[in-house]
C-alpha cells in the first residue's frame, strides 16, 4: 500500500488553527500558537495598567524580526482588574524614530474579561491572515482600548527592565514616548524552511486542539513531529493521540523523564505501553510513530533511532468513541509544553518504509504527500501518461503500491 492509503487525518499546523488537510473532521483549538519568532518572555518588574482614562491612545512594543516571515498572532502577558475589557491590537512599520508609520499592516481584537486577575499569563491574539515582515525592519505592535475598559476595570501589561535587543516598550500621551522598559511579548507566524520546522506551540497549561470522536481499528497508526524541553512531573503529557473511556491510543512524554512513551488500551482496559530509553526533550525536532497491528504495538522514534515493542497483551475490547487530541490527555489535564506538527492518523499499520517516507531525511512530510517513486509506467515517462486503466492520472493515488 502507499502511504496515502487508509489515511484518516493529517494536520499541518503552520499557522491555521484548523488546518486539517486530509479530513473533513475539523477541530477546534484553545490557546495554541504557531512558530515562535521575536519574543521577550522572562522577567517581571511590574506592570502598566490600561484604564478607561489612562493609556487611552495605546501602548506598544517595537520589535525587529531576525528572519523574514508572516506574522499571524501576537501574545501579551496580562492580567485584569475588575472585569477587564477588550483591546484592539495593530501592527505597523516603524520610522527611524521608532514610531508607527503608514497604514495598519495587520490587526486583531482580544476580549480580556476572562483572563487571570493576578501575576499575568501570556494570551495569544490572532491577526487573521497576518502580514509578511521583512528581516531587519523595525515594527511595532500597539494595544488600544476599544471603549470597553470603564470604571475601575483595567488590563495590566507585564513589563521588564531587561532590554530586548530588537526594540523597546513605548506608550502614547501627546506623542509616542520611550517607556524605558519592555513589555513581555511573543510573536508567532509562518515562514521557516522545511516542513518539520514549523508547527503549533503548546503552553503546557491550557493549549489544546480537539477533534470529533472516531472509532479506532484493529490496525492503526499515529505519527507526529514534536519539539520540547518539558520534563513532566506527576503526569504523562500527551503530544498527540486519541482518548476515550477507557480506550486510548496516544503518544506522550513519560512522567519525570524526557522519554517518549506510546500507550494502547482497549474498552476492556487491556493495555500495553512502549517507552524509549533515550531522552527526546532536547529542544530539537523529532518524529514519533506509534503503530498497532492486532496485539502488537510498536513505538518508532526518528526513523528507527529507537524502535520499541510494547509488552504482550491480548485485546478483547474495541477502540470506539475516542477523541483525537493534541496537547492534552483529556482536555483538562496532562498538558504538553512544546511544539508539534504533521500529526497523522491511519487505519492501518504503517510500514518501516512508510515511516521513512514520513521522516523524509529529517525534514518531515506535509500532506498532500509528494513522493515520486514512479518514474515510468509501461516504459513511458510518467509525465507523458494521461490515463491508467481508464482513469485520469490526476485521480490515481497509487500504482502497485507506489505513488
């Protein structure tokens, strides 16, 4: 069979929250971000409050991309007083004086009525389709109150005296002024080279993507590219998988280590697991593939770097009504911190050849798959063949098991 056969879901997470390219089973995401570019996420020397009568013209953070890319979302670290309110966020280019110039490049709106009331957390604000940014050009993200911050309500933006080298914090009174500190921020987007170097960011506390329930099969497989530095405590954070009650089929980080573990349990609670001996929380991209063939469960890391067979088990139940999830075990617990991309689910057991195709020399493989194993058909150059067995060649997915 070709790698395309029996595929049910394949998610390329490069900037669109519901980018499910191989399935009609679209999902919903919560607090999920995308490839991290410019950011200042550590330190805390207080905050600047945006009240109904204070900062009415906005505050901002300038930033200078080191890499050209398309910005798709922005995160501020914030908390609220009272019921908070909502803000408009806009991206502008900066002039030579670090002030906004020209028209709005991208914008978004954020409702802060439900954010935390102390300390602050990062909250991701979508900028829609975003806009292409040029490396070396200074830009500014400005937060404006939109008339909903009234009375004693406020939104507090966390600041830090540690200087971010690519920009500065600023605010507007009668003109834009250097604040003398930076606001904590992170900007996300798309544009890194290679399939595996993009992806969605999961914050370890609230980030998740969930899809409609599916019924597992006797033979099935999961695959996911991941990058993390997480060492979990008291849980096995799920990177990608399907969970039900009690059936499950999932890839996770093993509690207390950087090992990767695969778990498979049926509706009668028959379970096995396979766990690596090596640590893969090194901040580099890796590929994990979990396969099930009858009663045999195998976890493969990085195209055979480790290939572990789970303990003996006899499955007597089913794998019905499992919810595919990324970033969390059950939607409320065991959250994953890191990045993930190219998450796939097949109703078949992937072969080592197909796993090698997904690995793609370490670059990952995006759907629709573009493997070019077939050079000729019946002695003719593939490009010159118009039909195969009466079918237009564009509609043919595989020939003799090859693409």
